C-alpha cells in the first residue's frame, strides 16, 4: 500500500493500492486510467493556490495539486484523456454557529476540486464528501474501487 | 525531534516556548482542581513540525483522539485546539464524573459535555496565562468537541497553518496522573496580525 501524506501526491499501478489516512477538511482526489490501471491520489488542504503566498508545495492546493497529479500519472504511463475521478473528504470537523471561512474550508475544498476537474473534462464517478467525520481512503487500481473507512461507521466502497 | 524552523528566529521560538510553559502550567493546576487529583506536568515540548510529523507525534493519523476547538477574539484572534488521546479523555471524564464507564465505544452525551467542560477549563487557564503575560485581552467562544481520527482533527489547524507555510507549532504537555502518563497537546493558531501583536506586547518587535 502506497501512502500519501497531508499536502502530498503519489501514483500507483495494479496490483498495488494507494491510501491516505485521516482526511478531515482536506479532500482526497483519486484519478484513474482504467486502460493502463494506473491510479493517482492527492491530499489537498486548501482550495486556491493564488490566494496564498506560501504556495510552493503544489500538492497542497486543489488547483495545482490536480495538475501535478495528472503530470505524475502521465509520466508513469497513464493516458491524460482517459482519466476519471473519485473524491472523498471535505468534512466540517467542528460544529460552530457562524459561518467563518475557516469552518467552511471543507466545503470550499470540495467545490474547488469539482471546478478544477470539470474544467479539465474529468468525470467524477463517485464522491463521499462533507458531513462531520474523518475518513481514511484506499484506491485499488485493479478494480477502480475507492474504499472509505470512518470511525464507528461501516466501511464502504464507492 | 526539533526541526529547523524557517519562519521564526530562535529568540521568538524561545518566547513561544515560555508562553507554552506558563500556559500549560496554569492549565495543569486548573485540571488538578477540577478532578480533585494531584497532577504533575513535565516541561512542555515545543516543536515546529511538518504536517506529516504532526500526525505521527500524536500516534499516527488514525489514532482516536478528542479535540476541543475554541475561537479566539479580542486583541488575540485565531483558534486554539486542545487534543487528548482517547484513553486520557476517558480517564479524565471518569474522574470528573466519579464513575467508571466502558473502555470502548462512543461517549454518552453527558460524558461529551463533561469533556467539553474539561477542554473549556484547560484552554481557558492556558489562555488566561497568555493574556496575563501579554496584557492582551482574549475572548473565547463556546468550545466545540470532536472525537475522531487524529489526522482529521489536525487537518483543521494544519489548514490554517497551511496558509502561512508548511509547518505548524505544537506544544505537547505530558501530564502525570497517578503514575499514568497522559499526553495533551495544545495548538495555538493566532492570526498573522495577532502573532505580531503578541510579540510587540512582549517588547520583541
């Protein structure tokens, strides 16, 4: 199992699998080329690289992180035109009254990921996003399954 | 495991360590009184960590923890997060409520509100030490509690730090309660302006 950390990206090919642990307000974006069975996973923390001065780590942001992941996958032999996506995360971990930017960051991350994928013409096959709990995800390039685990909830595959 | 830090000089780092020390000391006293048990505290460790290291130090991204988040307003604005390992959270709740609950499973609503109160008192003591030291007012929101994977809880402060850089400041305090070592973690995230105000009020800028 290949591990992807916070603000990190990596590529994996069958029969290996790829995972990221404890997604909270961050979003895990799994891209997949079913022909070559090459998958990639990026763990993005923030929606937009252009609003943050410290933006050298491309994997940290939805916009640059997805571009980075596609480049990594194409270099590994995936076809850029054949990619599909599955996404998870973007929770609001703490409940507060009010609507500050900090608390809505999960939701904004999900929106930014969707906007970026749409602009690239990448179809989102499935998602498990929002709500108020953490998620560990595993992607299996053999089947295209995206496994989602959460504390006190049954495991599910999307 | 102290890391090279690129955004703060050594002196500022020492000041934050000292603030953490005093804050955590105050918090320990408050906790001791609350659960009516003598608690010792080791000198807190202050570290600048990368996001990956942050989760590792708390026992891995999937470790179950209780997180208590408070919003700060006033002269110091930002967020404060207090994290307890789940076993420690259970121990404190049992002592506060004077009853023994199971080791597994979810906290009841009553236990959750007890935990929230523990977080409130500990964080309040921590913050009042900082407030006293800097002469700056800090108003604290009602705390919000989450019980989940460490990685998921830490994503909240990590995202805030992520806007400023690739590292986060973590203050780890080890409480010693009846010969059981209990780790608590404070993560204080002042806004950039508030951070400047803290340093200025201490005569450092």
